[in-house]
């Protein structure tokens, strides 16, 4: 079905994506880790920065283009 293919293409053909869960934030296709502390983590994306703010933040998984952040997430903002 053409509609299903278009939906899949729209959902998965992204330059980046960010999933926000209760105690986790998953970012795909970030360029660099700019700042890391227990209360804030800042990532460089291609055209902007993403800041994750909260408490007891830690990096659970970090690969070349993927990062999984755990903690009490208070906000995620584009800068």
C-alpha cells in the first residue's frame, strides 16, 4: 500500500529524532556532547542544540550517533 509506505518514510526517514519517556531521553543522530552535569546535558545537533534538564542525570548508552539519558527529566528544550 502506498499510504503505508508514505507513513513509514515520514516516520523513519529523519535527520534526527528524540524520544522522551518518563525517566529517559533517547536522541538519535546528535553530533557532539557539549555539556554534561547531574542537572543538565547539552547536545549539538546539525542546526541547533538540545538541552536536557533535570536531576540525577546520567548517560546510560552512548554511541557514535545515539545517546540514552536517564534521570528525573524536567524539560527538554531546543536552543
